C-alpha cells in the first residue's frame, strides 16, 4: 500500500524540479480551499439557474457526539449531485414543523418550479 503522506516522497518531487516550491499549509488551508469553495458554489448556482426537474434529497444521522446532522443535496436530471446545505439541527431536530420550515426555505430559495422530486430517508419526525 502506498503512503501518500510519506515525507520521503517530498524529496522526489524536488528532484524532478529543484525550483519547485511546495505550497505552505496556510496557502492550502486558506487560499486554495477558498478558491475551491467559490468554484463549487458557482457550479451549484449555475446548475440551479439553468436546470429544471431538480431533485432535492435530504438525509439525517446522529454524529458520534450525538448531534443531529442533516445534509441537503441537489441532483440534476443527469444524476450529478451537489451538496447544497450541511447543517447541525440538534436543537430542533425532533420537531416536524421546524424541519418542514427548513425544507420550505430551501425550496423557496431554489425555486419551487425548479424542483420536481423531494427524496428523504425514513425519518420518523417528518
């Protein structure tokens, strides 16, 4: 099994190009992550604006720290999946009206005419 985090591999990269500067952890965690986030958000916005018959999928689970974690995913007609919202609803997770309100807000923001199907797991509190 290859260990991709092996520090001896770094010297191999520098042997290929001695002028290569490895990115700093600050660059990777700040600028690079921020750029990727902007790109992903832009892609999701474009899909929502340009597609019809979107599918809203949501699911919940309990984390190891007993938090009620929910994710809301948009699926395009071509089955591409985009994480739309990821949220901790622990404070109100067992109130059907609150969950319906959250789903309603997402539908309103996306546009009710854009969503053709809503799919969720077997949640007792929905």
